[in-house]
C-alpha cells in the first residue's frame, strides 16, 4: 500500500500550477505596481512641465503684467493646476515660484525651499511671486510633492520627507527660464 501511494505521489501533478503561481505572483505583482507608479510619476512630470511652460509664456509675453487685471500668484497657480486635469492635490502639494532677476543672470545655484525640511503652501519663502518687467530675466518653477506607495520603491525613489506630507515623497520639478519680451 505504501509503494502504491509513493508511485501515485510521483505521478501526481495536482497543485503544481498553484505552487508555481504562488512562487511567481509576488514578484510579478510588485513589478506591475512599480511600473504603474513610475508611469504615473513620468506622466505627472510631463504634464507639470507642459502646464508650467504654457502659463510661463503669459509672463514672458507680458500678458500677466499688462492686462487690465494683472495675474496674481493665486491666479497663476490655479492656471497651472487647471492644466493638470485634476491629477494632483493643488492645495497642499503643488508649489509655484516666479523669480525676477532684472537684466542680470542669476549667479550660482537657485535656492531650494525644501532644504529646511518643511514646505508651507502660500508662504512667501516657499512660493515667491515677483513682478517682472520688459527685458527682465525670469525663472518660473513648479514643484509637486508626489506620494510614493509601492513598497520597495519608496526607499529607492524617495527624496523628500516632512511631518505634514509624510515620509516617502518624490519632488517633481518643472522649470522655465527666459528673458521677457519688450512688451512696454
């Protein structure tokens, strides 16, 4: 009876598929979730760059400064956010900076507002909005704090943590640097 059982056990392949699936499923699903997260990061990054470039053009051409009602910081940030098609949390995680440098090129690296470990939406230090005139050098930056969710990817991609926004975040940055056109 024992020999018959052993013979049947060697021939039996019941459950092999389930065991193979169990061995392959965890890494497979990890890769799928990691790819989805990376695709989301690149998609939001590309959309952020395109929306910032379109809105920065209004400053470059003078529309923001010379219209009957000049574009304010809140209007500019809302316009960038509207071009993001509702993909992001604009109130707490999107920061927009407009810095004017007159006719001189800024020397050295630009300040990074997140270096102090905190970011405050709407603060003058984290979101300056400086008026510019014709011929001024202007740098417009938008940065979004993307929350990372895939285990294992959080440590690899994380470059910002903060008490309000959590530990595992990726800062996505879009920049547009230009000299204003002679619109006066």
